[in-house]
């Protein structure tokens, strides 16, 4: 368990209130207007320079250090999910059909808690700190629009850190790994068009369902037969629909799916193979296959040097080494531009019934883990010399 020092523990009630406030106002991507206004209010009250309306609802806070030769950014995502909350929390969502079921309220709270701490200890801050509050991580993605708006260049950001609460890791611990940590992700839509007909005279029709079945089976062979078995990759078709009734041969079938991989060349080879198979299905089943592929988020690749500093700062005894995860995160867009580190903050607690996965209507985290997140960030800043130690630490 990571110990919370006195100078951070004194913020506990303020931090908890922020978390409770934010949890009650979940909003969807690029529509985080109440959330944005709340964050701006907190930052301005701290005397932090605030830059608003970046990528619509995004916010940047800037706190200058005494030397200002280096700038490090910390990022928190702001959006929520279209999930109806079913917890019994007295601070539950006030927006029907919306919930912070992925812990983004915790991420924002930790970053605001860090801002509060650094504002109170500004005399100990040597380098510049940028607080990035990013919209739309759940989709369609707010990191890339913020970068395109010039966030990294305008504030001369040298490196960036981010975290995600994670119910698979015990509360009071963190989990991280160097190199690939989360997968590159893409999604695809397929439309197979044949020719409808009566089920009793199949030779007069072109069965889109049979073609779809063949395509699904063939796609499942991509990872097993076209990808190095030592590489991680996934092709999943999660939705399929078509047909009119039981005795009519289907003229159209729609399919939707996702692709995940850790290496970009593997990802691209899967896409090529999908296209080749689609062409083969067209020929074999005398139908048309329209494949639309959308690249989503790159892989989260942790910088080796940042990883080493982070583990040294937190202490090896508090850090779990975690296997690469097939989930995706658009924090990766920042990492493609500057060195970055992303880690998981453990929030699992059987005692407090914090056992439900992300995106679940019952997801909760122990409030004390918010203080752990702030403590970890402060320890890192001290370790790399950006923040000088406190006498009461």
C-alpha cells in the first residue's frame, strides 16, 4: 500500500468533494459543458492559467515553475458513458442514461487534486506543469483534435503522463509495463449484398447469409494463420444481422467488428488480409462485399526511460508488472508525438464491493485511491527533480 503523506492527506475532503460533484454530472464526448465549467472554476480559483475551448470542450491549465526549462503534462479524460447507473451511491449520476462507468471522474479529480497540491507548493516547483483535460476519449477521440489544435506545440510539452483506474489491480497499487501496454484499435463495417429469393428455389438467389458465414469463418483464420503466433492480435465480429423471414433467402447481411494489435505492421497486414478475403468471398459466392475500415487509436507504447523513473519513484514493491492489454486508449496519440507513460491505478477492493469491471453499471472505486493517484504523481515529480521535497513529506 502506497502511503499518503501529510501534505497530500490534508486535501482529502476537498478531493472527495470534487469526485462526488463530477460523478453526478456525466456527459458524452465533446458535450462535457458542465464538466468543463466545473474544472475551469477549480483551476481559476487556484490561480492557474486556464485555456478553454480546445477541441470544443477541452481545457489546459498551466502552472509555471521557477526555472521553466522543461514542461511536463498530465492528462485526464472527461467524458462518460451512455450507461444507466445502478449503484446505491448518494452521489450517483443526475443525468439519466449517463454514468461515469469508466472512472474518468476519478482521473479528473486526481489531476485537480494534483493542481491543488502544486498550487499550494508552487515555491517548490522548478519546471512547468500542464494539466490537460481531454474530451471524448470513449469516442470518437479527443486527443488527436487537441494535438491538431496545437496543445503540444503551444505549451512546449516535453513529456506526458496519464493514468486509468483499473479494477483488476488491487487498491493502493499501480500496474505498468515498458513498451506496448495497450493495443492499437480499429473498427470495421461490412455489407454483403446477394440476391433475395424464396427458400424453396435457392438456385434462383444468391444467399448473403451463406456468404457472411463463410466470411466470418475465414476472418477467424487471419490471426491463427496470417499472424506470427508470438504477436498479439484480435479480429472480432461482434454484430451481424440480415434477412427478412425464415423462408426467404437473405439479400443483404450487415456485420460490425473490431481489430486489435500491438504492432502497426501487424495491424496493417490484418487489414490487407481482410480485404483479400472479402474479394474472394465476392467471387466464390457471386455477391458484393463492401468493407469499410476505420482506424481508431494507435497502441499505447510506454517510453522506457519514463518507465524506469516512474518505478523508481513509486517503489518496485508497490508496482505490479502487467501483461499487455487488448483494450485501447487515445492517450497513445500524445505518445506518438512526445515521450509518454500511461499506467493503471488499482481500485479493486472486495471489502468495499469495488469489484465490477469498467463500463459496468455497478462500477465504483474506493475514494481513498484518489489520494494514491495524487501521491504517485507527486513522488514522480520529486524523483525527476521537477518538484523539491517538502519538510513534512
